[in-house]
C-alpha cells in the first residue's frame, strides 16, 4: 500500500484511511466532530495554586484563581459514531500556556474518562486529549438532583452530584456560551518512544471547540473522588489517587446545560 497524504489514517493503517465525515444534507466533507445532542454537568471549586502547578506540564502555569472544574457530558447524535453516542467525565485546571510564540489563557485538560473506544483513540492520537476508558453511567435525575459517576472494574473513580437551581435566561445563556467558546481548551500530546522510555512526540496543543446552549440551569454541586487503587483499577487507580490531591477549598458554582457542540479541525493547533 501507499499512504495518501490527503487522507486521515489511524491504526491499523493497512486497512486504509478512515471514512471522511460527510454532511448528510449536502454530501460535502465536514472537518469537525459534530455532537448534535449534549447534556453537560459542571462543578467548579477552588483548590491551591501549588496543587495545580504540580500537575501542569512545562510552559503552563496556574491561574490566579486556582480553579478545578469537573465536567460530565452525555453526547448523542455524534457524526464520527454514525449518529451514535457516548458519555465522558473529566477534570479541567484553570491555567495559561506561555511559550516562545504563543500565550493562551484557558483550561488544561488533566484527565478525561470516556466509555467508547473510538473517540478515545481519536482524541489521544490526534488532539492530545488525556483520554482513558471507564464505565460511565447516563445521568440520573431525581427530585431536582443530578448524579453521575465513572467506575472501573466496579470500583468508583469519580462522582458528581448537582442540585438543580433556577433556569438561566436566554441572554445569560448566550453570554455563558460566548465566554466558554472564548476560553481555549489546552492539552498535551505525548507519544512515548518504542521502548516506553522518553518521548517520540511531546507537545502542547490547543483543541478547537464550539458549544451552543439551548437551555441551562444553575446548580449547587459536589464532587467525590473514589478510593480506587492500582490493584482494583490498573489504568486509573494511581490517577485517582493523584487527583485527590486537588483538595476542595471552596465550591464556586455548578451548571447544567443542554445543547450541541462542535470540535473543529481547522481550530486545532500545536502551541509554540
């Protein structure tokens, strides 16, 4: 076989390039991940600058407000999954990247669990998003309370509960979406050498995204980190023990939103 540099490949490369995503209405190529139906639950809290700084790669520094945001998304109508869906839950750290050419103030993705293999592969290899597999429930909603959690081998990794508050009006919802879309999502793409020691590729990334909210509510949320160990969860146990060091000093707000999202390839770039 010969590689075609105009097409996208993921392993196994010998079976050919991945299928291009086409707009179902026009048949034209879409260079984006489209998430047509998304519920997002988010809770933010203040930790310490030192705790955040310890978990940031070179070139990153914590924000003056050392904010940790735990977010959950139920994604449906996903174009790369032929209209299917998956769930995810992760942690963002408020941080800035200062390089030789770039300065970006946004959210650094520390860890992201998902319950579907294909978006994990694409996000890790292509974008530098820190994706791992976990069993992630659909959100439960009962008596104005939302609850979500991720487990591995029946061991709880992380959970979030939000008591839903008042509905956000359209003007405030639009303002919130604009602010979120102007806040870059930052990552780090790391591919080790073939012997597992050192990096074959190690670079900071900016992941382009655009969210649209159709409805939203304020909330009062809490986050619980599990007691997973390496023996119970060889992939995630040590990670859970690490993020427990991001201790909660003060909760600063929660939201629940329903809308759509787009992850655009034209907006992705390596930071310098």
